[in-house]
């Protein structure tokens, strides 16, 4: 486009010069005038030709300007408009109501015996839990708290609720227990049972047990100041067997089928009283020849030594009927000699035993404690209370 305008300017200049030539003065002599006239004519013709040429050139240039493509102007592209889409608003899911079970409980507190409480072996205590009825059904006095697993600690298998408990209310559940006879850590797990047999517990899932967790830090010493050998303290140094075979010591609990050996420092007498002496709880295995026997390590005996014990069945074991037997053999010998036998049945009494061992003076003696069932081991929980060798 710039070149086009330059060409127009040049043509315009040429035309101006030509027109100037047309205005030259005319006058003077004829010859000169003629000459001048001719020159003027020639100039006019020239100008005319120049005009024609100029017009032609302008027309040509104009045509070129009209048909020549104009270079496309470089332009910055406009941004493409994007439709605004507002962010989606999360719609929270509708909570589904979880139905509350009919039987559900929540642990509230330990009223007695916090976890980790220490006891001397054989100490009696009462564990009390406070729980809340968080279900939709009322609890009645037919509900029970029952032993589920772990160590029963001498407790009853189950204990009835002390009162009815409506939803939202609390109740204190108490169970009498006895610290185990050995040192260590012990845990008992207890569940709840509805009148219709439904089992439930505490916690968010309704299946957690109520627990009792204690430590037994010491074993009581004999109250006999002249004791020489304590069979109760050393009961698991003996080898125990029944008519069905050897058994481990201590047993996991009282077992009237396979026989068992356990120890307690709070034996319950036939009268219902609780003694503060230790006792071996021996149960024969079932069968017509049911028995249980413990063989103790050899012990040197001196003149004046005595074997002493109190023999008794346990409280409420009304079918208890057994024979207690004390026998021995000299170390290195296979001959077993019976020192004494004592029959005991459930009659509310105790049976003291005192055997003089002076005849065995200077000998290493292996003692056997044996209990024989009289045809039926049901209720045969025979106790050797304060069993020992003493030298008064």
C-alpha cells in the first residue's frame, strides 16, 4: 500500500510540470510566435499524452490496489469462553438408624477390686462391677452373671442378679472369689445371661466380658511354728496320677471326671465355715476304682517327727464318700507300706490325723497321699487341710 501512494505522488509531480509548460508566455514576432505557437501546441499535445498516460497509470494502480490481497493482520486470538460449572455440593448420605438390641449392657465402674490389685494366696474377696442396661428390654432377677473363661478364682459358676433393672438404669453385680494358691497374674472373664438363655456382654459390640484381674504376690506360711515339711506349699513337687493316668499340677479346676489336684488357702468346711489354713483339694477320677495319688520327693525323717492333717469333705458336697490313705516307701525300695487309712463321708464333721514317724528315723522316705472313691466320684472333693510333717 505504501508503494502505491509513492507512485501516485510521482505521477502528480509529472502532471504538474506538464501543466506549467502550458503557461509559457505567447507574444513577440510572428516567427517567434509561430515557433512558440508550435511549441505550445507540441507542449499541449505532450501534456495531453502525459495526462492520458497518467490516467492510465492511475487506473492500473487503482485496479492493482483493488485486486491485490491485503496481508492478513496478525491478531491475538480471543479466549474461548468456557461455561462456568459450579462445583458439585456433596450430599451427605442419610444415616440409617441402627436398632438398639433388646439385651445390651455398658460397663460403668469397678466398685471393688480394681485391676491389678495384689493379694496373698488364698485370700477371699468380693468382686463387684457396676453395669448399665443400655438395651431396650428390662432385666429380671432371673438374669445371671456367669463365669466364661480364665481363672474362676474359686467362684460359683453363676450368680443371679440382685434386682430387676430397667433400660437406662444401673446395677451392681457381686461375686465372691478367692485368690489362687500360687503366685502370679490371674484373670477371670464373666458374661451375662438372660432368662431365655441369650448371652451378652458389654462394650460397643455387646460381646466383651467383664473381667477381674489380680496379682498373687505371696503364699501364706504355715501357722505351725514346728513345721518340718509343708505338703501344701510343695504340692506341685509331687507327681500326681489317677486311675486314668498322670495329671498335671495344678489342675485347671475341680474335675470330677478325670480327677484333679488343686490348692486353696481358704478351704470351705462341711459346716460352711471357711478355715484360714491351706488345704490340698484332691478329686479321684470317675470309675469303680477311681483314685488320685501324689508321690512326694524323698525326705529325711527323724525320731519325734509326726505326720499331721485334718481330713474333710467340702461344703455342699453331700455325696462325698472317700477313703484317705497315707503310705510310704524307703528311697531306693519298691515296697510300699500303708501307714494309715481313714474313711470320710459328708457328715458335717472334721477328722484330725496324727501319725508318729519315729520308727522311720534316719531314713529317706518317699510319702504317698492317696484318696480312693467308693464307687462314685460325684462330690468327692476331699481336702487334706494343714497337711505337714512337724516336730513338736
